[in-house]
């Protein structure tokens, strides 16, 4: 089952109030992605690449060498 099919199946089982909340959220995300200057970069990394990048940032960034100055 695809994610789309699973979402449709689950939405069919929830109260209308929750469906409205989800629809509002979807519209906000779509609007943000289409107008944000960095939106063209969304989704360009694979999950593995994102994990590698995250690890590199945690390892190499936010490190302060007090003796460097």
C-alpha cells in the first residue's frame, strides 16, 4: 500500500474535524513550499544522504576551540 493510499484509508476513518485540520495543514504546506525561496531544494537528499549530512554537522559544527584565538 502506498503512503497516499494509507492516508486516504486513515482519513476515511477519522472525524470530520480532524479531516479539516489535516486539509488546512496541507494547504499551508503547499503554499509555503511554492513561495519559499529554498523550496526548490526540498526533497533533493535521499534519507541516507540526510543522515550523513546530519552526522557531519553534529560532528564538525558547533565545535569551539578555545585555544584557537
